[in-house]
C-alpha cells in the first residue's frame, strides 16, 4: 500500500466559497490576534525559512511556523480555548470583546461559583482548556480517548484540571463528555461542532486565526499572497478550515494551493472527498495512529464545507510520513533552524519531502505544481508533546505504524 493516497477535490469551487464567510474574515482574525496579544505569556511564535531544505528539494522556499512555542504549551491549541472562553464570558457579560483586554475582561468575571469547562481531547486541546481555565480562574474537566500517553494526561493535571483516560475512541469520548456536561451543568468547550452546537467551536476556530495574522506580518515584503502552497494537517478539520478561511480572505479570494493531510487510519476528510455526494464521512474503529492530534474519525461539518470549497485535495498518509517530517525538522540541513516537531506537527513537511523525493509521486508533484518557483508554507502545530514517542522516532527507527504502549486506562478522575 502506498504511503500517500491522494484524492483530488472534485467539489472545489462547485459548492460556493464557504470560506468567504464573515466569521473568518480579516476583521475577525485581527480581533482574535489583538485579544491574544493582551494575554499573559503571549509572544509571536517563530516562522523559520528552511533555505537549505528548499535547495535540497528543488523548491523556491519553505516556511515552517513553530507552534511548539505557543504560550509555553508546546502546541497551538491554547489559542482556540482561550479565545472561546473570552467570547463565552463576553457573551455572559453582554459586552463586546473587542473593547476589552484580557485583564479588563478578567476583572469583570465573577470568581464564584467557578464555571467548570469540560472537554474531550487527544491532549493538546485539553491542555489548552486546562491552562485557559486556570488563567480565567475557573475549573476544568478533561477526558482523553483510549491509548492516550500518560504524559498527555499529566500535562493537563498540571494546570489544575480533573482528568481521565477513557476506554473509548475520540468520538465516543466526545459523546460521553457531552452527556456528563449536560447532567452536571458544565460548559462543554469542544473543538468540533455538531447540530445545535456551533458557537463555541466557531470561536475556537477564530482563535486559531491568530496564526495566520502573525504569519502575514512575519513574511514581511512577501506576504501570504506570495505563498504558492499551504499544506495543512487535519484531525476533525477545524484547524485546517480556520487556516484555509483566513488565508482565503486575506488574499482576496486568491489563496495558494491548499493541500490537506491526514493519517491513513483517521482520514475522514479524505474519505468525505471520495464520497459520491460530498457529505462528511465518519471513520470508525480505534483510529490507531501515532499522530494523536489527528486521530479523529468525524469531520467538523462546518470545516468540511470550508475545505470542500477551497482545498485542492486530501492526502491520506501513513505514520511513516510524519516520522520523516519529525526527523528532518529535528535534524535540519545546513544552517536551517531546528524545529522540534511532534507527530501531528510534522506531517505536512513529511508529505512535502516524500512528494518531492519519491518517484512514485512524480505525477502528484506535477499535478500540484510543486517546483523551483514554489513557496510552501507549513505549520508545525506541536512540539514533542509525547516525548517518549518523539525520541523513539527521531533517535530510533520507529516509523509509528502502531501505537506506543502509552496510556493506562483509567476510570477514576485524577487531579482536582
Ligand atoms: C498538534 C495538533 N495539530 C493539528 C490538530 C488538528 O486539529 P483539528 O482537529 O482541528 O483538525 C490537532 C488537534 O488536536 C493537534 O493537536
């Protein structure tokens, strides 16, 4: 079986451009960035240009945004959780968030009784929720799917959350949290949407758009309109959808080629693109991939619509592709900056390398127009969030087709 299975997006431009919605326009992007800038610990994350690698691969330029440095969380997800909480409180207080900094908002939020924010997570979003809850002086409950590495649960407990690893896959864990949140009156803050639950996920996506706002500034003279390809990794697709929509709006509807990459065992967007009618397709089963952040079986319907309207296509990728990306980013060519990129962070770069170097993908390279004139943007969305697996990939020979013996299953709640 090939390590990359490509599906061209037959629906592109046929379904109207959902990416153009006002929810993701440049104004909303700037509001999110401005709020984040007022938060404690905010710093723009680095954008590295890998000049030597682009020479090796025969490309014009390659950029990697390093989200491992985001708020000290080792992943980008805190952007979404913090912005959604801020919007939630602004709604409760009936104020316009854009008029408030983080400190001003915090000053208005009643301390008692605390709001309990709950979520299901592969790890990174839950850490973002736990961290943001602590910053807003509230509480959180975080549940993780079966097989989650202990280090991910520990990372959440550090921020004062209650947490547990369930014996269910990601989607079933989301259902479970939905149910217990309803029973307990918790505020379920999930990074995917479903019928009747769209507002908080949309705020989360708006929070992610800060990444694009920063990149636009960091590219200086070139700006995003000078980028020819952007490769985006997807779990449920909220991140990729938010990035695609922000880029679409920022480039006045003339975005670069947008390529979406997913793990083969959780390639729900790839399968949706393959479907006859273009409706979201859910992948069932254990979704077993070392790319924990991307191991999601059901597309976020709102984001699927965005990606369907603007993406060039969807690549279903073996874990080994991500392993290649992790090794290259951690052991850069020549003077290129080193980027510690975890399993879900490195898939786009691994995909790029494979397509440029493996003859098997010569046609795909041509179809995508990847050549010496190309300027490619990738976002490394996490650092070594599973340090044990990171080391075994980068130091060892692990290619990650099966999961590490990471998590112990727990039914009792830890922490709090
Ligand atoms: C590091 C990392 N990258 C990418 C993603 C993908 O985000 P989404 O599920 O919105 O597609 C996740 C999701 O948890 C993640 O943790």
